[in-house]
DNA sequence: TTGTACGCGTTATCAT
DNA sequence: ATGATAACGCGTACAA
């Protein structure tokens, strides 16, 4: 279906003026007679004329579309996307979102698809599976802006908006130490994940600074899901010296540990304190509420969009930028031993 | 930045053939000499030629872009969008997402923005504030496909993908009755909201069928947020005959009630049972876990995209379609009084 | 099988 | 102040 829409040609014909006059009038160029401009504007509104952005894009060589590729739409990414959207909108850009579902294959496919969908460049957060970033080379060869956020990878080239994960972890663990915890365990992700490693580093740093021993049996590399953390927590509870605090690299994992601890009849935070990472809404909804390291997701998204547009408007020889954000610890019941 | 990209013209010049030959070869048209096609394909790959979709869109008069407008990115919509994306991708379409943040003003603005961004039509879920749907008339005048999902409004014209909310509510309340509950309260939204009313209707239906009295003090019209439900629940507990079960029109509200009940030292489900609506992940994560009515979000999204594409490919005189989905009750600890 | 020429809707350049 | 015309990159009748 879809019938033919009116174009500036139709307007020109109807009003006996040239297309250029119509074009100029509609775009409010100065050199137009006020009379004719009014006639043109009036008639355009009558027939509900809408400019065809595709044609404009072709001439101007831009689509004003930004491709966004995220692993999923959990709270963090949904919020970040809102930030991207807001900044993009302000600058007159529209966002095309695509989810990789944490799958490398889909990430590659979606990268292609987005680039073929007229987007002017990409804002990307890598999938958890991604261990190869060749598919982005194409984007760069095209000289298109490429901004990564939240997730990094060795050898990745492009502007980046990252969180100081190490600092976040260190802050969280130091807080647990301040609360009197001495046997703090780390529930982390697979050993090759950049984010997990940064947070682990922050964890060990905090322990070192406090002069506490780093015990390998307190450092767990598991899956991201709740179930995995639940099982790992049960194992931790079997230790001769079970931990008196848990720092989890993600809220899902924190919730798994939380469940295991509760089921064993132990008290939170009295017996075992917990701090998670991401500050998902659920953390404040459960009882006792759970402390968590919050990321400025919205701000990070905004910044990503800003870097994108900056690069778009830049001249030859743009240098990739790196913006690092500082996380903020949300202290809740699960880690408040000292009232 | 952004340098000039190679076009079929460049390829034609380099290979001493005409642009039409290149165009045909690249799109695998049959009437091309196998020799020349190989030369062309080979060279195109060498210089990493990427077709300019903007130009193609202009000629073909389609952008293969679907505009999606959702109120937010909570679990339901995130999942629905995944469904839309999947079906769209299969059909060669790309999705442009925009969030209204439950604001009428943003909905209107985003509708305009999307339509100006070359999308071929819209898949929309209304914002909670929306009480006027004039802004969609424009889309329809353009003969563009318009599909609404999840949220309806009187007088709204377009294809629709809805949930049988009444049935969902009735199922939930009947289940509570089966579990022995007799004083069931309904935590609903503002009185002018279609979804809230449908669910309220299901609630009263179930009571009627069981021959139970419908008490107005058990029917609450509040806000969607947890806090509002929390306060309303506290009020309910003050009644001479407090309810022995809560059916909430949304999970957030269920969580608010949940919190109030727990704080008052009452047991769930023994003293008061709870059923929510939406089946957000959190419902299975808390303890006791909370029953909830699940919507087939992914399938609903897929269907919306299918209707969209169907309409796009249809001839003159397409009739709007209505697809209704059946919800499914997830029974969990919060409503299992009979083991 | 291949080439020529025009059109898609708009903007930009150069005249008038 | 306005008009004619050539782009933008690609697809496609029509010709050859």
C-alpha cells in the first residue's frame, strides 16, 4: 500500500513557482519574499507536506541515525540507552537500537545490519562472548564514529566510555572492612572477562591496603546467573572458615548468594554482609535491602552520544577519547553492621 | 570527517563497464555474464564496497525501517521489543526504538521524530498519560502501517496486539479462591486506565462466579509505584476485616503490598496471599516467591511486527486486525496455601 | 549480455 | 527574489 506523498515538486507546480523557491521557503532561507513564503507554507500545511528525509540524506550525505548495539536490555543498558537517546535527540539524531543477546554471532550480524541501515556510526557495548573485534574494523575503515561503552577488550580501538570498575570494587570492599568484616569473598565471572578482572583487582587492592590476607578459596570465578552464585555460595558456607562478607561482581550473583545465606538460616548482615554491583532496582526492594555499587548509566549514555557526535563533526585526524566514570556505593541494610 | 565511499560508479569506471552492469551483477540478476560478474564482485570486495541504502531507499521508496515507540524499557517491553526485533530482522527490517517515558508530550514528539526519520510506519504502546490520540492520525493519513500493542484506548484506530487482561485477572483471582481465600482485595490503577479496568472486571467476574460479595473497600485505585501500593496496603490492614488475599494489577504494586504485609509481621501466604501481574524476574527472586500473571511478551512483539509487515505488503483497503493473547498464571509460594 | 538515460525528492550552484 | 539545472547513488525500462 502507501500512496504517493506530496513533494516539493507538487507544491511548486500548484503554486507556479520553482522547486528551489519552495525548498528555500520551507527551510526559512532569508532571500525569500515574505508573500510567497506565506503562500508556500500555507499550502504545504494544507496538504500536510512532510519532507522526505531520505532524499535530504542522499544530498547531505548523512542520515542522522546513530546505531546502538547493546548486549541486552537490563536496567543498566535500558538507562544508558535513555541517556544516549536524550543526547542524540538534542542534537537532532535518532537512535537505532539492536540487541546482541550476549551472543558474538548476533553482534557481528547486527553490526553489519546496522551499518547497512544508513546509520552514521555505532555506539557499542560488547557481548559477553566477544573475544574478537575484527568486525568493527569495517566500521572504522568507513571512517564512521565508533564509541564503546561499559565493556572493554584488549586491542579494541575507538572512543570509550568506561566505569572505573577497580575503584568501585575497592570502595565496596573497603566499606565491608570498615563494617568489621574480615573474611570477605569475591564472587566473580569467568577469568577472561575484563570487567570481572578489574573488579577482582579492586577487591584485592582493598584487602591489601587493610593488611588482610588474600585467600584463593575466597575468590570464585563463576557464571553470571543467580543459580551459579547460589551454588558457589553454598560451597563457601562449607569451608572451615566461611566468609563473613560477600562482594559480588553483579547483582544477580549477589541475589544468588543472598538466597543461599537466607536458606541456611544465617542473618544478613550480622552473620554475612553482602554488596553487589549495578544497583538494579530489585536491590532496594528486597528485605533486607542489598548494598550495591551504582553506575551512572544515564550519564554514561549521554557521554557516549556526545563523543559520537563530536567525532562526527570533527575534522580529519580525530583522536579517540576515553572517558572514565566514577561509581557510587549505595549502602543498604545488607552491609550495615554498625548502626 | 567521513571520507567519500566507493560507489558503483567508481567500480564501473575502474572496470570499464556501465553502472547498470555493476548494479545488476552485485544484486545477482540472472542476465549477467559469469565472467564479468566475478570481476565485479571481486573488485567490489577488494575496495570493500558497501551499497548506499539511502539511495536505494529513495529509488525503492522504502527505508526498511520500523519505528517502535514504547513507554519504558521494563522487563515486559524489553522482551516485547526483542520479539519485534526478531520478526523484523527475519523480514529484512531494522527497528528504531524510542521511549516516551510514560509522558504524553514525549509520545507526540517522538511520533513526529520517528516519522521524519524515514520509518515506514509505527508499532506503538501508548504512554500511561495519553488521553488523546490525534497525533496518530497523521501517520494514518500517510497510509503508513500502525500497530498498537499491550495498551488500548477508546477510539484508537489501527491494528492491535492485546492481552486478554480480563481473563488474566479472573484466572488469578479464581486461583486465590481455590486456595481458600475469601476476602480478596484488588490493588488497581487510576480509574480511567483501560488496563486497570479490564483487570478489575476480571476480578469482579471471578468473585461473582464464586458467589462472593464484592466489597468496595477492597477495591483500591492507586498509583503504579511500589510506595503507593505499600501505603494502600497499610490502610487495608486497618480494616475491621482485613483481606486474606491481594490481587495487584502490576508487580510493582504487588511488591509494595508484600513489603507492608511482611513489616506487619503477617505471613505470606498463610495470613495473606498475593498474586501480581507481569511476571517480572524479581517475582521469582524474592522469598517467598510471588505468583504473577505472565504475558507472552516475546510472542506479542513478534505478532506486532508480523501485522506491521503484513500491512506494509498489503494492497489498498487493508482492514485493521486484532490479535488477542492469553496470559498464563505463574503460581509461586505467595499463593500456595494448599500444598 | 550490456549500455543509455531517466527518475526517486531534495539541495546547491549559477544565472537571471 | 526567483528559476533552471546539476548533483547525491542507485534501479530499471528501453535500446542496442
